[in-house]
């Protein structure tokens, strides 16, 4: 006769205490307030799971994005109690990559630090893969994964089947900073290390907490709540060496042909970057993720530069003699795989990260807070504006290149469509369609989201931002599906911003379950699918390198309007084949109070008018030998 064994429910003896603590924190309005008002004892005996929730509350983290499994049931129970008390909020998802992207967007776009929670095994691996977007773009958030037990009783289900201790902890440590909570009492150290990464002043990133399934319910006796680490706060640090500042000022006076390369780190210091550009007679070239650092129409803004780049941006990069780098990692597509500045003789690099500040040869590194360094440098520049003939000639030359770029853009954005074999008729090109959607997003004051591929490349060549943080392009990892998932974050944020996701058909299909999550969590935004039935960026690359594309398209037609309408609460609209039909579809979609989807057919083919072209080098495919030889010949 079979007999059922009743396993103990470990949290029951402490359930009343946990509910009382959650209620006290809710009544006081926060953990610190509850301690100060005497509603909560400074020393408590709690499980590791509850201690972690309390510790993250001390750092201001109260939102959890979760897919629970057998590796996180204990943490899930604690979050249930605290969420029912109104202290935390938990948002459930359907795919860990989708969830990781939404968490990244919540922190990156809306400024709210959150925690992503998964079980052990495949879910954790998927979330870690998705966290590459946060790591590449410098976005801080917590990732909390279940892990194998610490007693070594045998392989745990979904454990990596190797006799190596805590393999998941080792893998996450390669992605970023990681901590395996093998001992509950180590929580203080874990959270101190966590806030140093998540809230790093100039290069934050994801922090991975691994919770073994058997340590989650383990009790910590007499945990001192007042000793749990608070959120890291670091004052701005200026450059310590005034001689380096003066040396930089000398270089800025010496050269006429100056280019300022503004990376993602420059966005928070746009006003100071503009003052530097105007004070020195330099021109600015932007990275894909830094549009808006200078207003688009500013005469010294040469737009994006790099492997895709622009006529004006790449002109300035290729002919400048002094390079001033501000907040840039010099990613391959941003500096043409190290070949973007062939005439540069000196470099000034301003960055808080020592590795990034020392990227180039012949560099005067100004290592410190970008804003503080720029303030010092501007104070050291005695000459407000050098009007020498050489410097004015440089500005005139770059202005002519910018006019050429703008004329070229206008010609590609006003074609009226091209005939497409797949669609069997005339459809809009991506430059045309993206321009229409980008202008509409500007009119409604929406934030623009790009993920990867041809839509992303045509997007950063197209957008005309006048201030930073109007566009978020996931160019760090170029992660397909990011934009679609990022829209979900508007339903999680305390102060949501209406967002328009620009995504290709291939990228959208990476995470279509985000449609369900967006409705579930009340997101208000729009997803525009630019559909050319192929991975157009790779098709174009294959054509450019080998003259033919291979296995980057398919013959399967997908009705994305019908797919989206299958999710109750989603408004889906066909964008049509003309500018007028697309504009009407955008207006109709925006009127919907929740999530809307617009499906736009776009051209793909050999007609070069269908794209915005490429203007720099890239160390890939059969270009490698030539690009590497150019790189080896570079002085910087």
C-alpha cells in the first residue's frame, strides 16, 4: 500500500512573525522608517529568503520580476507575504529572456532598480543570456537565481551535470559580479558587493545572487537589520592632477581639426559637452546610443559615425587630428574596428573607467567623473572660441559634409517606396518608414526603443533627437527582441513613459510573449514591426561581402495583426504600403489606452536606395585582412 509522506512546510512556524514585519514596514512607509519608529525590532530571526527581501528593501529595491520554479519557492512565499502587505510588488513573466530585458528597461529608461528572479537551471541560463544587454549598456539591477544545494547529496534536478561546485556561480561571475549565498550569514557581504556593482557611479551592471535551494529557508538568528548595507552613494570625483587638465587645454588650443566622440557616458553631461564643443571650435560625432547629446540641427553636430555611420560623422572622424573621447567604450562599430581616426595624432580621453580611458595610444587620460572633468577643463580654457582661419575652415568643411548627409537622407526618405518581390508591389523602404514613425514618436513625446539589426542601423542613422534619453538603442549587445520587451517596463514603472518599439520581424519573433506580459502589467505603448521577411542586416552584409545572401530569409508569411489580436487587450493595425496609410495606422494605434501593434511591410532587395548605406570599416568576414592591416598601421 502506497503512503503519502507529508513534508514539513518550513515557513509555517514563522508565518505570523513575517506577516507582522511586513505589516510594520507597510505602516511606517519603509524599512528604515519602521526601525526609527520602533515598529520593527533591530534584531530579528528570519529565513535567508526574508533577510534578502529586507536587505534589498534597505537599498530601495521593492520590485521583482519573477518566473518561479522549484528553485525559488521559498523566496516566492516570502514575496507573497510582503506583496500582500503592499511592501513589494511582483510581476510574473513567461520567458526569462523577456523578463531580463524588461528589468533592464525598467532600470535604464525609468531609473528604478529591480530584481529578476528565476529558478535553477534553464531559466537562470536564459535570464543570464538576457542580462548581456544590461552588462553591455552599463545598467544596474539584481539577478537572483536558484542554485544547487550545499550538502552535495547528489545531482539536483536542472543542475549542470558536472562534479564541480556551484557551476552557475562560476558562469555568472564571468558575465559580471556574482555571489553564491552558501552561508545565510554572508548576506551582508553579498549585498555590499551587490550595491557596488548595481549602483556603481559610472559603470553599473547586473549583480548575480545565487540562492541554493536548501539555504533559502535556513534561519539567520538575530540578524541586525540596521547593519544591512544601504544603497551605494559616491560623491563626484574630479581629476586630481591639475597638470593633466592644463596639458589637455594646451592640446585643445594647438589643433584646428578637433573631433569630440560622445559615447553613451556623455548623455548625462550633454550641456557640458556642448560647451566644450562650442568653446574649442570642435565638431561632435555621436555613437548609436548617444543621439541628442547635441541638438540634431546644431551646426557642430556631425551625427553618428562608425561602421554604419554617416557621411558627415565619418568625414569628421577620418580627417580629425585631435580626438577627444567622452564616455565611450570604442565598440567596433563605433570606431570602425580601431581604424576610424587615421589622421589623429593625439587623444584626450575622458572616462571614469580606467580600461576605457586607456583604450588608444598617444592618450592623455583624464580619469574621473565626466561632469567634474569637463567642468575643470572648461575652466582651464582661457580662449572661449578660437576663430583662426584653420579652425573656421575645419568647421566649414564639416558643415558641407553635414549638408551632403542631410540631402542624402532626404532623398532616401522621400522615395515613395520601391517594388518588392516578396510583397509583390510597391512598399515603403525602411528609411522612409522609420522616419515616419520616429517623427510621430517625437510629436507625441514618446521614447523610442530599438533592439537589433537593420531597423536599428537605419534607426540611429535616422533619428533627429535634440536632447539625450529620447532614444534607447540596444547597440551594446544588439539583442534581438529587446525593444519589444522594453515596452513592458512602462507597465511596471512608477512614472511610465509612453514608448514606441522599433523592431524587425525577426527580432519581434524572439519574444512575442511580451504581448501577453504587456497586457498583464498594464503597459501603454506601441510596437511597430518593420517586416521584410528576412534578417536584412545580415542579408545586406552577405551581399556586400560575397555578392549573395544565404539562409537569412524564409518563405513563411506571418499575419502579425492576427497574431497580436489573439491576445485580448492588444490593438493591432495594418500599416499599409504608403506614408499616408502608415501615419493613419500610427494615430489609430496611439489612441488605444494599452498596448498596440502596427505591422508595416518594408522593402528588402538589391536596390541601394532601400537603405542608408555604410561609411566605415568593420573587422568581419572577408574584410578582415584589409581592416586588420589598416588597424596595424594606426598610430593611436
